[in-house]
C-alpha cells in the first residue's frame, strides 16, 4: 500500500476514534471532575502502555528521542486532555467540537515548525477553506459567542497541534505506538499527585454508569489506542497533509453528541458538514504529485527506521 494511502487510512481511523472524545468527556466530567478526567485518563493509559512495553520487552528509546517525547507528553498527554476537560465542565460538546475544529490548521503550522514539512501554497488555500467552514459551523450552532472556557479550548488547540506534529515526526523513527507509550510513561509521575488530590477533595456524590463509560473510552481509546493509528498515519502520509483529516472531526463529534447526549443537529449543520468534507478533499487534491518524503524538510529524508 502506498505511504500516502496508509497515511489517510490510519489517519482516518484516528479521527474516528478522537471524534468521540468530547462527548465522552462531557458525559464524565459532571460526575468525576475536569482534573480527574483530564489527567486520570492518562494514568490509566500509562498502565496499559507499561504492560505493552513489558510484554514486548521494548528497550528505552535513544537519548536523542527523549526531548521530543517530553513535548508529546506535554501536548497530548497532559495539556490537551486537561484543558479540554476543564472546558467541558461549562460548555456543551457541540461548542467544543467547532472550536477544536481549528486544530488541523494549527497542526499544519506546527508541522512546518517542528516536523520540517513544506506544504505547497494550494494546501494553505484549502486549509483556509476548512477554517472558514469551521467558523461558519460555529455560528450556525450558536457557538460563536466568546466565553471564558474558549480560552481553554484554544490552549487545547495549540497544545494538541504541538503534540501531533512532534509525535508524527518521532513516529517516522520509533513507530506511532512506541511514541504514545513512552510519552505516557514520561508523564505518569507528574500526574499522580494532582489526580490523587482531585479525587480526595471531590464531593460530587455517586458516579453513574454513563460517567464511567465515558471515562473508560477517553482512557483506553482517546488516550491510547487512537494514537496508535493516528501517529502511524501522520508518519506515513505527512503531518500537515494527514492532519487535515481532522477537519471532518467536528461533524463526526456533533453526530455523536446528538446521538449520545441528545444535542440538536440542525439543517445548517448538514450544510456546513459538506463544506468541511469538501475542504478535506481540496487538501488532498493540493498534494497531487507530492510524496510524503518530498515535503519533509525539502526532500531526500531518510526512510523510517524502527529505532
């Protein structure tokens, strides 16, 4: 299978996994709290990562990889989950979905800064179409009003983009599943104290099955298994190019929010979704004739290796 096709396939699986993150978080935070959900899920995923690494007898990465893994931990293990979970304490999943929809554009910028990619000019035009579609989406859902929690969501966008770009770069050498496993283990010692304090001082009462199910999803799928596919897709197809698949994530997230949380999806949502999907097609078209190898820091990048 060509690398570009692999990137789109695995990237699409990652987007599908992540599209349920905000609705699952919204179901869990009222009962468990933003800190418990945002950081506790990373602790659960870290245990799973440790088991996988021990069973497969994986050796630690080379010293040169550790700074990048620390950036991944900061971005997608600590930063994005915590800020998005705190925002979901006061915002509906639909609001979060359209603001997080800016993540692909931020990821493309981070791909230039951190992954050394050079997208062609038509790519940026297509990306702009996607951003406009997301903004129209926000207005159509009544989510365009500025609220304090929007600052948390914007922070989540920046931190998530940083973690995606750095993780995609490292995955070319380590493999996507190793990147997220080691990043989780790096972050785990930092997470124990705040999670224990959050649980100890929580007085939210009994936790229902919906909250536990939402927490289980964000722990096992959003924080662990979803990154296996996502980082593999970014490494194979290019961070900037595959990252644009997330333009479809707000549409999927609103669908899940309507199905699972009872939030209303209007006819304007369907229209906006067509523009979002169209922008994804435009970004795909803009890369015609360019292979993933030729957009990484110019051309001639070495092939991926296991270590």
